[in-house]
């Protein structure tokens, strides 16, 4: 094992209290914006007050939303108008997105958003039912930074304002680099300074272990939660992928880079932050234990062992590939007289509803002796195991470190030698000759952010805010008409799923407000994208996207029920379409 960084970084909040409350600063007015939860900030304000300092400590993360939750009088609100900043160094919708999910939190209150200036300030007008009007300005602390790609990002930062100093010191109004920012930049600098091998993979596991204070605050809308620790995980993971793409000479959109397994493990801590970056070899494959569940009513992701047992109970010829760490990638094929369909899930292993949904669907399909099904429930078992381990510490985080394989690549974009995970899919296609691939996925069930590299997740902006259950069809150009017929039939079939139309309408409505519209088609109350694409071996590839990455209980059961219904509807529709063609 090689250690690249092992450091303790002082907690910014403690430093502020030490520097200002302990000295002779009575009468000073102090404002600070920090990546701290409300309870910690209020405790510090009491310490300041006892020292005669008028202090207000605010959140540097999503400051507008925190202002509504902590400072504004929202009783009797009838209408809200928000003028949000627009900065030339940021996406034009950046600050509108950062206000999410404000439009969903106050039922019956009319919300209006309009673009403003580049002054890092939201201007808010509150109108009440009794005719009262209140106006507020909300500062959104940001600074320009050069990132790991030598580009300029407008990034969140801490901030300090001090006025009324008795020691004739100057007033302060300046960025305050907090410990979470220092952790992020110290890790990126340590990665950049290391002497990496010339060729991929650069390591087996790049482990980033952090304990740090921060914000974990659930919101009263869907699965929404504000989490600075989750955001740090996301920024680390995708920033390192970008760094290694650049090192290998690949373009930004490339998903085939194979740096090795990148594992940020960000956990709650008190006091100073601790960060450790280590290059570790793989150990013996170990899968976390999870309780046995009835697959039909599962309320969380089952264990990999249970999924393999459920698969073994299905009829059909077995086949197997291997993961980078040595886990089997198992599947079955049961031939029949209907058109062949390949069903896969778990390509991105933090998207947890699809393996359960496909198991439920394939059980039902194979009850028909004519069904012609090839099936792989978990294509990325290394990622599935990693996801389980990370959820033991932070079950409500989306953990994109488990998205790709242990090589660090998306399994269908990696090199062909050795095959590793994609080998199982290749066997399934060779055995079945399927022309339709049902590839089930998920995406974040709450907002996905990268606060230290521009806020919106670069390259994945479409997925930063939940927008309901989404269907994508990629088709060879000559199959365009068939693709349209298929997606219309599948979405019509999904209209029978109780609650799905209402679920989609609400999420699409809120997403559209905070993302400037809907750049996709709505077919039978389901957001859809149809795109010609000859990259896939099958002429039709139907991809589901359910906002599932952090859900449990009833929400999880609903998710895998929708996934199941999609597979069944698609197989039936495809058989009907192909019968007409024949």
C-alpha cells in the first residue's frame, strides 16, 4: 500500500470561534458562510453572543434554500419572486438549479424565477396573503478557481464579513477557505503530484477516506436531502475520472478510461477533518451481508448471493463471465418461439431497483414456454459489492464510485482484451441472437451536485434533478419507425401502473421549473428520448432510468415494480411488432 496523503485539517468553525470570541472583539458584527449544519452554527452563535459579538452564521451550500428554511417568515406566503444570478463563468442555469427544490416545498405558493446579474446575490420578494410584502437579498458565496483540467470554475466557497472592529482593523469581506474545500484541493493536488505508471490501469484501488463535519438535512419533498459529504464524494469521483482521462489523452466524454477503482468514502466526524489517500491492492472478493428478502416485496437492494440464488432457480442454460476482481458475472438463456430479448441490469451497480425489477419480470416471462429470454441480473458485481460496503456507512448517499467496474470504466465502453464483465453480455447475444436489449438503469433520486468544480455535474447535467421514470430508446437508423412504435406501446402499457403518471407529472413539473424546461418528449406521461445510434450490437436498445439510487421501503418497491412492468410491456410489444413484420 502506498500513502499519497494523510492530513488533519482544522475545522473552520472552531477557528472562527477561537480567533474572534476569545479576543477583545466586543461589539463586532460577524457574518460567515460555512459548510456546517444549522445546529453547529447556532451553537457557535451562542458562544459569540456570550463574548459580545453579533454573529450570524449561514450555510455556504445552497444558501437560498437555507434562507427559506432558517430565516424567512414563510407563514401565510402567497407568492415568491426570485431573481437569480447569472455569471459568465458558469452555466446560465447554475443558480436556478441551485435553488432546487424550492418550488416543491411550499404547496399553494406561486413561485416565479427570473435571471438577474452576475453579482452573486439572489433577490427575493415575498408576498403574503394579508397584503404584506418583504424583500430580501441572499448572498451566494462563490469564487473563480482553476480546476484540475486547467479550466476556470465558479465554485462554492466559505465567506467572512466583519464590521465594527474596535481595534481599528479594517472591515472584512472576503472568501474563507473552509476545511471541506481544503480537503478537496489537497487530495486533487496529491493525485496530480504522484508519479503514475505510463499505462492504464494506474492502480488497483485509489482509496480516499475522509471524516468531516457537514450538512445532512432531509427536505420535505420526495427523497430530497442536502448533503455536503455526499457532494464531496461525487466531486472527488468524477474529478478524478476527468483527471485520468486527460492524463491518458482521452476526450472528456470518453467512458473507456481505466484508471482503476476510485473509492471516496466520506463519513461524518466532529472536530478537525481527517483525509487519507492510499493506493491499495484488491483483497479477496468479499460481499457485504444483507438480510434475505422476498424479492416480490424487497424494500432495499438484496445481497449478491441472494440474487445469484434467485437466478439459479430460473429455467434455462447458464453462462458466466468474470469481473476484474474475480467475481462471476452469471446469466441464463431460455430459448423459445417468440422473438429473443436480452434483459440486463446492474451495469451501474449503485442503481439498485433494476436487478429486483428484472428478477420479478423474468420470472413471469419464463412462465410462458414460448418466451425467448437471455438474462443477466447484475453485470457489475464488483460495483454491487462496493455499493453495499459504502452504504454501511452512508446509506442515503448515491455512491457513484460503485457506478463503474473495478477498472474504473463503464463496462460496455472498456477495452475488449481481456473482456471481463462485458464478456457475459457478449455470450448472451451470441446465444440468443436478440435484436432488442432491455438495459435497466436508475439515476439519483435527489439532487446531484459537484460544488467544488462548478456545482452542476459536468457531462451529466440532464440528470442533476429527478424528473420521474425516464425511457430512452437507441436504435439503428433503419429501425426508427419500429423504435417509435415500441416506445409508444411500452409507455401506454405503463399507464396501468398505479401512481406512475402522478409521480412523473410532479417530478417533471418541479424539474422543469429549476432547469429551464424539459429537453425531452413526454409520451403517455413518461419522459422519453429516441436517438439513432449504431454503437450497440442490437438494433433496438431500450434503457430505463428510475430515480432510485438512494431510496428504500415503499419508494423502492414502487421503483422495482415500475422496472418489472417495463420489461413485461416491452417483451410483449416487441413480440407483437415482430409478428406484424413477419
